[in-house]
């Protein structure tokens, strides 16, 4: 039996697949967790379902940029590559076209040929191929509300759940490779209203300026229909600088001097030490977890059986590790 506890790379041989809708989503949802596992030896792959072609230029410094106007898709591919290097993760494009964010019914208003309009059984086939090639032990995706009501996020949830099930079935798409069952599937929940309210109160209690004050109402309204079980809380605060640099890599989408990076960032970083996940599927064979309690896991790989047949212990993930120094990416 392999002893994973006496090595600097205890997650070597383990694999995590993070499924996202657009380039930049991987940097705002679970990014520090991905970077931490990668630093500890796991292979982490991000699959991005669309190219982000419909994204607006949200950084004032790039307004009117010829490159952005001429080829927003190409620019976003470069940004994604830079973010992946910062996080230390592998990356693959699913290849679908961004559906945009319509002001109305997406069934009627999203463009033909966009990701939302592709039949789920077709786009799931693409993801089945990724799953069977990469063979992840754990996967993360979005809940049924998509994290927020963007049609591509909702469709990413739908496609993920179908693909994860099909990938394990020997009679489903045998031409795509041998079946592979992902042992644990989680929904990203680290941008919950509950979390932002908690951090907001901690900052204000110290007399600081919260960067989340204006967003609390929006988050609360978004989460009215959610019944979220915050199963896992992963300590990953030491990798939040990597998360921030990965966000900034998406220069068309992120203003480094405003919005998320406006006043109060130092205080927010002091209290924002974890990322949260909701367990959606568990085929490890361990006893069911108590759904009446939150935060009963601190490691997404806990209970997973590795390729040698050994179970990952519950207490393997250290609260903090020393990350490699960030380098200026060209």
C-alpha cells in the first residue's frame, strides 16, 4: 500500500477534471483548489466548453483594442493559455461557440449553432471523449442553476451530468475509448451568498471596507432558489494569489483596478481562505455522508481509490503548503 503522507507530492497519480463554460470561469471558481492539487502532484485538467466569443470587453484599458475587435476569440484563447500556466493545470477546449447572455428566453434568443442550441446528446459525446482519455478520479462542474443563470452555465451542468454517466457505460459510445467512472463529482459553490456575507461581516467588524457590499443583494436574490449542501471546504488561501493572477490573465474580462479588484482586496484576502464544493455524486463505496451537516470534508479526493487500488485517506490534504513563487507571464 502506498504511503502518500511522507512526500511533497502526495497527490501524484490522482486526477481532477474541472468542467467550465467559458475562459475565465476556471479562474473564478475553484481556481485556488486546482492550483493547490496541481502543486501537490495531482494532474488537473480544465475543459472549457466554449471559446467565450460572445464576451464583452469589460476592461476599460482594452476598449477599442484592434486585437479585441478583430479577433476576440483568438485573444481569449491566449488569455486562457496564460491562466492555465499560472494555475499549473492542463487545458482542453471542447470547441463550442459561446451562446451569449440574451435578455429573454434562451431557447428563442441564443444564436443557432451556439453551445446552448447544440443537442445535449451531441455535446455530451465530446465530453465523454475527454473523460475517457483523461480518466479523472474527481470532477467538478456547476449545479442545476449553472452557478448563475447564463445559458452556457446551465447547459454545462446538463452536459456534464449526462457525459459523466455515459462515460462509465460500456455500451455508450464505445468508439470513444474504454469506459471510465468518475468516483466523485462536485458542484462549485465557492461564490455563494452565504460565503460573501460571512466575509463581508468579518471585514466590517474590523472596521474595514468590504469590496462585496454592493453585490450582497444580487447574491442573495440569486441564491433564493438554491438548497445547497456545502459538503467540502478546501483550505487553499495560500493559492489565492495564483487565482488572482489567473483572473488578471483574462484581460478582456477583468479590470485589475475595479470590480473584483477594487478597494478592500487585502481585507478580503485575509478572510477568504477556502473554497467550497457540493458533493453531487459519490461511488467510492464509503458510507453516505450526513446531509444535515455542512463542511464535513476538507479534501475532494478523500475516499477515492487510486489506480493501484489504494484509498486516499481523509486527512491527506495539508491546510497550507508553500506555493512556488509566481512569475511574470509573457
